[in-house]
């Protein structure tokens, strides 16, 4: 089975049609980022991108994020009414004081393997989580962790649980969404004991099963375009195929946006706008060159603010 580490290691060895190049031209990169440019664009940030660096000084860190040009946040680190150990409402006040807005949050049930025995535990988790986030006034509540999906049957059961979660979260006035990594593009078969990722693997794509077997009125999808590429997929094809299901994007590259040459962000943004997608969040994994995460997210927002194809 090919794992994420293998793909990250070998990512430069494969290409996908329509996904290469797409960098801001050198002339555009030379243009200064003006306050007028920043004011004209709405750019979200997934705070996971900053890791522990944010919690060294949360109020100060949030102000830095605002000064960089970000406008919206997607939270991570929710647990028992706290965000990264900070009371949710205190965290919200810090965000408000910084001039930012919380629009989304990533949360995961406490179990990865869904069974009939823990079904009620998962439901109770979503009730409490939805109530907490309703107080924050979030626009989206999104699960970023893939449950165990080793077979067609197991994947179908996960879809049932997603629909239940969607009902619970919707009752709190929030849409429920799901965020992918690369292994959602693996394939499963009836009775199989392992999901396998690969171009020549036969079976049903887990991501396709998620889309087909969840209720569109209860479950939407946040596509992470970088992890789609790591799963040997063209995110633009999925955006075209499911324009009414994919509502939000994670804009991500190997590190700082536009530096790897792997991602055609211009075409991705063009298709997203054609689909009517308005919300996206930058997400940054670890910086490979010793620079801080704050430096990394600054480089990402600079890229987007300079990019002529980003509205």
C-alpha cells in the first residue's frame, strides 16, 4: 500500500494533465502588495498552518495574521469547548479584536473506526460540537479525518454516519462538510480488507462513494486541492463533475503557494469561480527550509494577493 510519505517523497516524479505550472508571472511577483489590493480580496487561513507558533502569543499572532492580509480563519484544535487549550469564546474575542472572522472549524469524532457499538457516541459528539460552534457563529463545520474505509461495505456505513452527523449539525444551523486527504482517492472492493491507492488499482474510489452515498442536503465537501494531486487526481475534474457538492477549497502547495511548480492555481481558481465557490482557506504543512510557519503563511498570502487570477 502506498502511504502519504511515499507520495510526498516521490511527488516530483509524476505530473497530472492541467495541474502543472500555474505560477504568478515574474512581473506580477514584482508588484508591491498594496492595502488596496488586500482590501479587495478575502483570504482565509486554516490555523493548523501555524501549529504551536500561534499559541506562543495568541492575541499577537492573530494580529500578525490580519496584518499579512488574511481576513477569515478556519479553526483547528477543538476539544471540549476549547481551541488549542484556549476557551472558545475567549479565542473568539481575540479573533474579533484582531479584526478577523471565524468562518469554519475542523473537528473530528474521538473514534476513527465507525461501528454499530460506537454510533451513538459519535452522534453525541456531534451534538455537543455543533452546539459549541453555533455559539461561535461559524459558517461551516468540517470533519478533516478519514474514518476507516477498508471495503465498500465499511465505506457505505461511514456514509450513513456522515448523513447522521449532517442532520445533527444542520439542526444547530450549520452545514456539515468533509475534507479530504490523499487516501480518499484509494479504491475499495466488496469484502476487501485494505484500501489501495494507484492508477492501475481496480475498485470503487472512496471519494466517489462518499459523494454518491451522502445526502447533498446534509453533507458538502471541502476539497484540498494539494491532497487531491497527491492522490493522483486532477481537482479541476472533480470540481467540474460535482459543482454542487464541493463548496469550499483548501488552497495548498508542497510548502509556500506557487513555489513547487506542481499546482496550477490559476486554473483551479478559474473553475472554482465558475462553480460559484466563494470560500477557501490556505493551509500550510511544515516548512522544509527552516523558516517559521508564520513566514510560510506570509509567503502564501503574498502570492494570492499578487495573483491576478484571484478575485
